[in-house]
C-alpha cells in the first residue's frame, strides 16, 4: 500500500472510531496533495468504508425519545395550518438558539412520527435536507411582511406556509384579496414595527427562499447548527412527548363586518376565549348564546373586539 493509501486508511479508521457521522456526505474520490485517489480501487479502504456504513445504519436505530401523541407531518396538514410536529421542531430551535422566535417553511418537514419510540432514523426521514439553522436580527415591520407572505395562500396549501415557535398569529382570510394579519405577538406583546427581534430559521429561508425576501435582508448573527441534530438533542432532553402547545396560527374570516371563527373539533368556549384574549361572556353576548355548552363543530362564532 502506498503512502497516500496508508494515510487515507488511518484517516478513515479515525473517523470510524471518533466521528463516523462525518462521512455522511463522503464522495467516491478524495483529493490528497493535489492528487485524486479513487476509493473504489483500494479493497482495504472499501472494506473500511463498508464498516462505517454499517455502523451508521446501526446508529439510525438508536432510540432518542418517545411520544404518546401522533406527530403530524402530513402534507395536507402542515402546508395549510400549524402542526404539532412543526411546533415541536420550532420549539427545539428556540430552545437551542435562545431567540425570540423560530420560523421554518412547511416543506422542511417530510413525514410524520407515529406514537411510540423515536429513533434517529425517524428524524432523518422527517428532516432529510440537512438544513442549517441561522440566527438573524429582524425588524418588526419586516417580520410582519414575511408572516403575511407565509399565510397568503390560505386556505390553499403552500410549501411556504410557516411553522412557528415563540409567536402567536391571528390572521383573516380575505376573499379576492390578500389575507391580513390582525394580531401578531411575541411573549404576549404585540410585535412592534420599530423593534428588532432575534429570529432563527432554516438556511433556505435565511437566504430568501420560498419568497421570504425580508429574511434575506435581515442581519445574520450566527449559525446555530444543523436542524436535524438540534431536534435530536431536544428529543433526548424531553424523553417523552406528551403535550405540545398549539393555537399559534389561528385563521378567522370576515363576514358582515365581523370576524368569525369556525369551531373545530375539541373546541369549547373557554378555549376559544383564550385563543382570542377575550371572555366567554363576551363571546356569548356577541353571538346570542344562552348555553355555553351548546356549540358544535363547523359553527361560526363572532369574535368580539377583533380588529
């Protein structure tokens, strides 16, 4: 074996022992001292490569956590509304990056996670793109423009529909026009147009992908790491996923001069009042309700004081 092949063997052995994951993007040719070495031509090197691949496959089955709820990453769910899986992933980003909010586009998520044990293979299937998480500083006015773009196609599905953490968004579906944002708050405070916020997003959006031009113009602070690894680390910390905070993106519709909310399965008046920072009594009065328990799925309720 020549010096170059011997050196390459040592390199591959060290990667196998200490950091086999670094070969995830290994190519069939490696440049060494301005010369190209074809891995396929050296039997020993190929054996080492195969051993590394086997170890990587074993690592994919490593259990990192569990969930007692179905984590929904189905396309018809995540591309037109918030998803518990999208919320969980963005929560992981906020936890890691220590920012005000996190935003990813729905196309980032490629599959769901069933109830039960979660392994690394599940995460690689959910987040196959190896996105990097970028921290940026963005002005409130630009953030609002980006969020308006994110919900602009609702109720139609769109790959750029946002999944969020750290922010609550109420928007109105407007027929024959652009959907409008009614309320957008961070930590229960309305977003201020002249205030700067720390935001974390995937590198595709950070570069202005999917129409998020405002993100491209925002000041870059730092790289927070790879998204899939951030999510893996977060699931290890949580151990068991039991409940995920929802009601971060809430659509309403304008009707006869009022904004109305369509009752969803599992809704009750107290929960609806919480969603819109109002009271059960005010909702009952606005809608002429006599019994707080008599609401049904699909019913449209006027939300008072929503402007």
